[in-house]
């Protein structure tokens, strides 16, 4: 990812080289209907024992992409682009919190059904799309879900990476440690014991 390369090396030419392609991607996502619930495509939290709504994931990623693009535009001295991406980020965050958070502060699917998965909370927290009013509740819900599944990993490709950082950032480092030390299926250490 361009942002991670830039953070590692501080080389602005990385952003300059990829800015046109990233802008084209963002334009394509807007034409596709983001923020929103456009067509179904193959992006999801693959191989998760617990399924998370794809629209919830896509819109969380879209918000994060808008935030990154605003940062890139600032680095590129593209003030108009920066303002445009900040507006899109705000629109996406507003949409996400109104569509994917129910009245109890739990995640829900695009159709309004309860989602309430480890990935739904971990991804939302790591992308920063959760409104400030819901952040503590999301961390608590992630902890509750983690305890309920016996500190096993119920996430897939997208939800696994942010799972432990979200628990630690949310004030639950002991649960993050329990996840790392878990040997029951599914866990990181289960394959090691086999």
C-alpha cells in the first residue's frame, strides 16, 4: 500500500507515481455507488467462521481510502482534491454510522439485520469509520464477542489483522494476549500444535 511505503521511506515520489491510479480508483468507486450498497463483488472477509456483511466492510475501507487520499492530496499540494476527499470521507462516515450501527450501538448488515461479529468491530475501529459516540461500545462489543467464542479467531482475511490491535487500543490487552496464546481451533497456535 502506498501509505505504508510512504510511512516507511518518506519518499513523496511514491505518492506522485501512484496518485493518478489512486484517483482513478476513487472515481470508479464513486461511480459504482460509494458510499452506499452497490453491486456485490468478491471482496469480503474470506474464510471467516463468522460471516460479516460485505457492504459494511467495503464502506469502512472506502472511508479509510478517502482519508488516505486527502493526506496524499495534501502532500501533492492539491488543495482542491484534499477538500474533496475530506468531504467524501465525512459523507462515507455519516453513511456508515447511520447504515451499519443500530440503536443499541451494535453493527448491522446493510439490510438492517444484526451483524455483531469480531470482524465488524475490528475492521470498523481500525479504519476509523466509527463515530466517537460508538467507539467505546465497539471496543466493548469486540471484547464480548472474543470472550463468547473462547478467545478464538472468528475473522477472515480482512478481520484478522486488526483484531488484536483493536482489542489493545480499546483497553483489552489481556484478551489480545489470550488470542495469541490460544491453541484451540480456530486460532493462530492451533496449526502449530498440529
